[in-house]
C-alpha cells in the first residue's frame, strides 16, 4: 500500500506517544511504501525542539531521536522541495529552537 505520512504521524515513529504502536506497525510492514514531504524534515525538528522547550524530552533524548530520524529518513520516499531551501532553513531551527 502507498501511504503519505504527515509530520505528526512521523514523530510517533521516533517518539513514544499515543498512536506509536500503530505507526510503527504500518511503517515496519514491508508491503507499505511510506511517503513524506521533504518539508517533514524541518517540521520534525521543530516538533522535537518544542518538546525540548516544554521539558517533555531532554537534550540527550533529542539527539538520540534526531540521530534515528536521520538514519531512517534516507529509506523513506520523499516528495522533493529542494535541498538548498531545506539546508538553509535547518540551521536557524537548530540554533534558535532550543530557546
């Protein structure tokens, strides 16, 4: 099955919360082809940094989740929006998102 995941569903794959078990089973099913917008990379970082600011996760957890995300990101199918745009937008998110 071809599926398109929004960022809120993607976060559930990397951060345990309500709905995580369902998302993990869908993504792990080799019969499914999971697509995300390339923009999801930035939205994912924003979502996690918000959790950091709200003290729902700590810096160590943030880094572990981001590492796992970057490893899995390459195997997900992505709808391209342009690397230059993503790379330029990611640096300020990482720099300013913790405050």
